[in-house]
């Protein structure tokens, strides 16, 4: 485990460098995938060949279930007590729909220290000795 200053500084710099590369690659990959989807749709063929590799562009299925329908069905089956274990909420959408104050009254937020790691190009002045 890296605990001395020298090791930590190296890890922070390495982490920033890797994080920047990953973000850049993710952006490029997103653009490439968009172009491949367009090519597959134009050709009406989901198999795209490269020089060394190939790509399959296929359907993506998403499923949605209205919570009222879920509750009604569970109720018909005598299992309505399972509703709260099965339903989930889209936090960002709910916060936007209800507003911060109302949402804050009905939601719970928990925080675990030292779990999230993010990298920045430069340290704020208050952290520089």
C-alpha cells in the first residue's frame, strides 16, 4: 500500500494520466460507434468488416414497466407486499420533476468516505504548499 508522499504523488499523477486517456478514448469510441451504427443502417447489414476485425451492429432492447401496472398486477397475485422491493426510481428525473426541496424531504442520501476517486489537471491553490 502506498502511504508515503513520494508514492502517493506518483499514483496521483499516473491516475490523472490514465483517467485522461480513458476519457479521450471513450469519446473517440462513442463517435466511432455512432458512425458504425449509421453505416450498418445505411447498408441494412449489421456485420461490418475491417481489415483485421469485424463489428456486429444489432438491436438493443430496453424494457420499461409502469409502476402502477406493476402494483396492480402484484395486487391481483396477492403479492403487493413485494412492490417496494421491486420498484426503483430514476433519481435525477425524480429530483427534476419534484424539485430539490420536495425530493429532499422524501429521499435519503448516504455518503461513504474515501470511496470515489476523481482526477483533476491542477490542484486548487488551497492544497498547494
